[in-house]
C-alpha cells in the first residue's frame, strides 16, 4: 500500500518497489511505474495501485469423475501482473487520494476469476478419469492441465495477468468411499503383517528348537563326559587299591620277615644264653664236687639268706633245724651222685 503524506492543498505519495502506481490528471497519465514518489493535488488526481509481486490464490472445489463419484480438489494458483497498466485500465485498482486504500476489492475479483478458470479446466480433466485413477494420478493430471489452460487463457492476458505456478495439494473422495477403497489395501497390508508375524513366530520356534537341540546335545556331551569321568575315577580307585594291596603285601612280607629274623635272633640269643647258663652251672657244680658238706651247707644258707626278705628275729627250733639239715644233706648227695 502506498504511503501518502497529507499537507494543506497537496499530497505526497511514496510507493514500494513491488507496487505499480498510475497517476492520471485530467485524463492524462502523469506518473506510471513501480516505486514512484511524487506530489499531487487530491482534487485533480486519479490514483491506481497494482501489485507486481507474486500472489497466491487458494482454490477449493468439487468435481465428478467418469464413474460418477464426487471428489474434492484443493489447489493453489500463483500469479503476477505482467502488464500493470492494462490491469489498471481493465480492473478497479483505484486508491483513495487521502488514505491510499483501494476503494474496491480488485484482488478478490482476480481470485474469483482464477478460481473459476481453474475449476473449469480441472472439472473437464477429472470427468475423463475414474475414481481410482483420479485419486492416484489425478494430482499430476490436474496440475499439468490447469497450468496449460491458464497459461494460454485470453481472459487473463486481457487483464495483464500471468499464472506462474499451479500446485494441487490433493484430491480426496468422500470419507465412506475412501474407507471402502482403502479396505483392499488395508487387508493386503494386514495379510503382510500377519505373514510377517507368522514368519517371526516360525523363526522364533525354529530358534527355540535349535536352542533346545543345542542344550540336549550339551547334556548328552556332559553325560558322556561324566560317564568317562566316573569310569576314569573307578579305574583310578582300582589302581590305587591294587597298588595299596601290593604295598600292604610287601609291607606285611617285610614285617613278617623282620619278625622272623627277630624271632630267630631271640631264639638264638636264648639258646646261647641257656647254653652259657648250662655251662656256667656245670662249671659251678664241678667246682662244688671237691667242697665238703659243711661248706656247701654254709653256701646254701648264704644263698638262701640272699633270697629271703629282711628278718628282724628268727627262732629255729631244734627239730626244724635238724629237718632242714637233713634235706640239705640229701640234696647234696643227689647232686654228688
């Protein structure tokens, strides 16, 4: 929008680079171009302002396909004024000389014209398509067709307007119809999902079976090794028992031999001791042969006294002494004989 400075009896207008201002005074064009700045009299000036930047016009309408189904089309048309002077002469772009505002709604007129023309071309294109084709390929078909139709339309050229781009946002059918069309695809997707689930379960079962077989093989291998371990332990125990028995037998034989040697030594020592005692006794008896009886009695008494316990006082009756002497005498006679 142009910026207008108001002074007494005169005005000053300053426009931007994206607006084309046309100043007509008494039927003659005084100023005509974008980004102008000039003084004018509000009593004699007729001002028009045409935007020269790109503008967008949203378009929404319904169309019927070849199989008599209703679809909604949403699009956006980008346009610009390539001949602002012609647009100012064909459309009402006049602005107030005091406030710089449009006196009417020229862009709404342009938008209505673009919507009608775009709808005209789009409806003709959709009418030749069935519903599935319109929903799948209709966006490209409608975009190209509307762009071609608007680019060469004489009514747009007459107002100096050019269509820069057409974007079709989407083509949709009624919700119930869309759900019906989506059902086969949903069923196919569900089947694929079920198949993936079944495959995953089958794979899981296969993995579990492999794990179970692996565990079973491990248990079998452990049992086999345990059997080998038990057999080896038994063999080791038998070997130890055999070796212990052999060692005990050797030890027993050695102990028996040692005992036999000791017994023989003891017997030999006893025999030698007995022989020595016999020889000593024989020598003693031989020594007693030439000793008289009284001496023998005295020796016997001394020997007896050495083997008797300590006696403080001993009383011998004459009879007892006579009997004792008789026995000693008899003993001496036997030994002499």
